[in-house]
C-alpha cells in the first residue's frame, strides 16, 4: 500500500539539478566518521591549526568547509564550521 502511495506522489523538480546531483557524494565527508579530524568554529582557527602542523608536502592539510545545507532552498545553505583534511575534496 505504501508503495502505491509513493508512486502517486508528484516529484518536486530541483531548481539546481547540477548541485543536487553531487550532494550524495558529500555523505562520505561526514566529520563524525573521521577519527581525528578537528572541527573549528571559523576559518581563521582552522588556518592557524594548519599553519602550526609539521607535515610533509605529500600529506599537506587542506581546509574543508562543513555545510549546513538547507534542502528547501539550496541558496540559503551556509558554512557551519571548518575542518581539515589530508586529501583534496
């Protein structure tokens, strides 16, 4: 019965289909899943953390924004915090 109801529901078309298509890839960047990825309130604190780290060039740290995504209005989405990663996104 629930499948029938789902089949009758109309799908809402995204005003930003290209952006909507890449959102599932960001699930892999969940900061809670990372073992030792620090999270900072602002970009300056994250940048300072990177600057004081002694890391070789191949393991260079990069800034990574943590987004608060508003699924109803993607343009209203904003960066909630900053983290660092050893790999480029």
